[in-house]
């Protein structure tokens, strides 16, 4: 059973990067500092715990 194409999107799900930027109203970069972010982890231990959980989850899904 096939799904009829969406009349707005059609059958092609591809959306260009430029179009996504336009839709989300993302402002242009003014400097490389615009790309920097604060560290999402409070400590190296928290980061290590995140990685352990990530790897455990991946291993469990392939078993």
C-alpha cells in the first residue's frame, strides 16, 4: 500500500540547506565566535558517564 504524495511537499523530501535556514529564520554568521557554545557537560566525569551510556545503548541495540 502506498501513501499518496503530500500536496504541499510532493514526493521529494529533499529540502536544501538554504531553504531550511530561510524557514527557521537563522541569522547569518558575523564571526566565528557565533559558532562557539558553552560546554554542555559540567565535568569530565559527566561527559564520561554520557559516553558510557551511549556506547552501552549502542551495544545493546546490536545484540
